[in-house]
C-alpha cells in the first residue's frame, strides 16, 4: 500500500489524486489536506463569480473526492497544525499543491497606503475567501486604477464595472454585491507597461468587455501598432488584439456610465496620498528589444492619475512552509520538475509559479505521480491515514471531511439569493458550524 498526502485541494491537488488513482487503483490511499474547511482552491476563491461555467470543473474533482481511496482533510494547515516532517513520517509521498496565494509586491513608494490592494486580497474579497472577506475596500472615488495586463486585471475591471443585474446567476458574495451597488467608480484605468501586442489577456475574456450593460472599453488608436504587424502574433493573441482594435474604432461611447480605459506604455512609479491613496504617478514607456523579448523602458515623461482605489494584478507567490526550500526569485518551492527531494514534491502553482489555466495543472499532476512511482516503489509500510487521525485527535484538530463539506455546500445553496447558485459562508466558524462540527 502507498500512502500519499497532498497538501492543497485546488486543481493541482485533485489532478494529482486523480493520477494516483489511475496509477495505483486500490493500492493507494490519498489524503488531500486543506487549510480551509472548503475544497477546490482558486476554483472557489479566484475564478470570477460571474464565470460559473468555469467553476463547474469542480464536479470532476468531486468524482475523485468521492472514491473510497481518497479523503478530503479540511481545516488542517500544513506547517501550522502538522509539520511537513510529520507528514513525511506518516506518508510515503507528500505533494505540496498549495498554489501561490500571496500577492507580489509592486515595490513602489506608497503601495502600503490604505485602499491599495493586491489582486489576491481584492479577488478574495468579492469571492468570499475567509482571509479577505473583511477587506472593506472604499469604492467612493470615481477612478480606480488596475495595474497589470493579464486576465486577472480584466476580471477585476469587469467586476468593478458591472451593474447589479449583471451579477444575476453569479455567486458573488452579498457583502461585495452591496458594496459594488453603492460604488462611485466610473472610470477604471488598466495600466500596462508594454503595448497591445504584449498583453496576456485571452480573447474570450477581452471580448466580454464589449457586452457590458453600463460600461464600455476604450483604447487609444494611437497605441495600436500597424495592423500588418498582427500577422506575427499567435492566433489567440491576434484575436485579442483584434478586440482592442474594435474597441479603439468604436470610440469613447459617451452613452455609458463607466469607462474601462486601457492605458498602454504606462509604468506606475509611485502611489501618492495623505492617509489614503489619492493619485498614481505614471511614467510613459517605449518598447525596446531586450535579450528576453520586448521590454518597456521609461521615457522620463510622467503624469498623474487621480484615483481612490488601486488594485495591483501583477502576479502571486507561494507561501513558504517551514523546512521546505524556497526559490525566492521564482516565488515558489525550489524544485526540479516537481521533485523537492525524494518523498517531497510540488505541483501546480506551487511548482511552476502563477501561470497557466486550470487545465495546465492536469499534466502536472500526472507527471508528478510518475516521479513518485519511481521513488516510492510499493510503499514502505508507513502509518498513513490512521497515523494522521491519531495525531489529529491528540492535537484536538477539527478535521472537515468531504461529507462535511457537502453539508456546507447544501447550506450555501439553500442560502442563495434568488437566481444565484449559492451564498458562500465567508467566515471559517460559520463553515465549520454548517458542517455540524460545533
Ligand atoms: C483571480 C484568478 C482568476 C482565475 N481564473 C481562471 C479562469 O477563469 N480559468 C482558468 O483556467 N484559470 C483561472 N485561474 C487560474 C487557476 O485558478 C489556477 O491555474 C489554479 O487554481 C492553480 O491551482 P493550484 O491547485 O496550483 O492552486 P490553488 O487553486 O490556489 O489551490 C491551492 C490550495 O492549497 C491550499 N493551501 C495553501 N496552503 C496550504 C497549507 N499550508 N496547508 C493546507 N492547505 C493549503 C489553499 O487553501 C488552496 O485550496 C485564475 C486564477 C486567479 C488568481
């Protein structure tokens, strides 16, 4: 028998469990730990609440979760409730699938001013992640600045721009819905250091901006390269840039209340304000060919955007865990193709950093199971599940099982406002209570 502990119940964790079941069938036992009482990582707390079809992937994980050989062990934080060394004593392999939950810092003066947030906290706020539910961003100024040119920046801009009616059918949490209803934000500036050809925004997400009821995207035609140059782009990028061209051609659309302005060649230099953000100082850039692609260099020309809210969507890093080697530069665990050392592995964002879609984590999970198979053979008679259960009992840890999560799930569905799929619990205690553990 092989005993495997997977730390993290997001896509990477569940794909690894799925691969372990395929590899070993009945001769493996997998425990999937999560610090939260609810599973599925960023599917629940990252993927936008108005993108329900994407969240539907969790049903696939449910199939894995409900097999006898896999357990969800929620409400247990590795590195706090149980150490990695302890898990390694109990399981033949420990796989860290902990994602990359921390915002990368901008490294700018003023970034610690109130109402300047990273996307992990802002997205966590509107998605009801218990760590960020109390964020309480002020949406009282007419301008918000969103820094970054990837899909997360698009999510954030879209959520800020939508009307209440457009959240019908979403699982945006009640506190965010109420705050957005009262929001005064009418201009959302999306800053990108480079130009339209360098965006990391996918066509579907970009195209959505053209269909918002009270908001409209604006692109300065002067920022677009000559159309003939689009031929050098890959098809997806070409489609995305095509959307930007359409936005530019449509003009400023004066009939809409909210403008989503793409500000290309714009590098934030400082966040200014007295007790709270009031302005963002930006330097104009130009592109220069560098050894690793096109990079933005400052032109010396600066300008200021008056703004009451700043959200940096510039990437994430993995949380460090005591005793696990960390790659500071990459912001992830130090590893070689997922192997930290025999017996200890990482997958998903904890291995690669914050890149790729949900599906990208699947091959990761399968590849790591091959490595584990090479390292652990038939297993070495470790204690596995009963060993962990004894430890948890001795420490008074309230483990949340998958069947407990199903009770939380049912309660959330029952609490849904009309037309919504669920109303999430946003406090750990409420989740644990709904699981019947208190
Ligand atoms: C805002 C946002 C929107 C996105 N939207 C999309 C989209 O629309 N489509 C798409 O394909 N991809 C999207 N992605 C990317 C996708 O979410 C990731 O590819 C995927 O979630 C990464 O999976 P993961 O398992 O590595 O990490 P995560 O999903 O982050 O899961 C990590 C899990 O580990 C747990 N954990 C962390 N530390 C510990 C610990 N010490 N002990 C126990 N448990 C721990 C966490 O609670 C979490 O459940 C989005 C990402 C973000 C940030």
